C-alpha cells in the first residue's frame, strides 16, 4: 500500500478524545521510541506498551484491553503471522497493524489476507497515523456489524419461538374443534365448528 498526499489527514483528525491503549510488539527500543514520537507528534493520546517476547505478548493480550496492536514482522523466536494468530484467538476485535523495516509485497499481502488490517514500512512512518485511524474505524464498523447481526439473530430466534408457539396453539385448537365436533356428532347434534385446513 502506497502513501499518497491525499491520504494525509488534518492533525485534528488524527487525535483521539480518549486515550488509546496500544500494544507494540517491537524488539528494537530505538524503533519503538521513533514510533512513539511519531504518534505523539500527530496528537495521539495513548498508553503505548512495548513487549518483544511471545510469552509477554500473549500475557498482555490476556490481561489487558487493547485498542490496537502494532507489530514488527521479525521478532525473537516468532513473527507477525504467529502474533496475528494469537491476537485473533485472544482478542479478535482488536485491529492488527504490521510495522516493519522490511517486508516483501507477497508477504504483506498474505498478512492482510490472514487478517491484519494494514502494514506500514518503518521508513514510511508518516503513513502510520492514517493506518491506525483507518484500522480503528474498520474495527468500529466490524463491531457494529457484528452487534447488528447478533441482535438480528436474537430477534429471528424470538420470532421463530413465537411462531412455533402460535402455530402449536392453532394446531391444538384445530384438534380440539375436531374432537368437539366428533363428540357433538356422537350425541346427535350438529357440528359447531367449521374447520379450514
């Protein structure tokens, strides 16, 4: 994904009213500081936490609530694909953006297909605020869609239960009318209920 001047947003568009909890999976303290400074310069209010080991990453996902994950591609003992799988299992609603020094186009495409929201090259960090905002907007849209789908499923289930109850009552009423008509016939009286099936 290339960064175009039209992608550049107003600094006010980049800042957030609430503080973002950002988990940075980064083995280079220097790169972490550069990313932090870039985001602060763009007006992000954030709690940015850095981890570099797989165990620390998994524990952070399990113990804290994150708004977004920024992950380097190559890490000690694992990579962004493994980190993405962990994030999808533990925190499936949290967007994942790969921030890497070097990542081939095919690898980047495979990462996006696997569920990452975006990737940003470390030598193109001017694009990072845009990528974060887009990922957060996408996550908000996905959450709203999922909530709407869940609400729809609940209503459809409720409607089906009501339908089953109503149809069940109607069927039972027809059976009772048939029984009453049969009893009336046996006692020499005319059928009282007309039954339409």
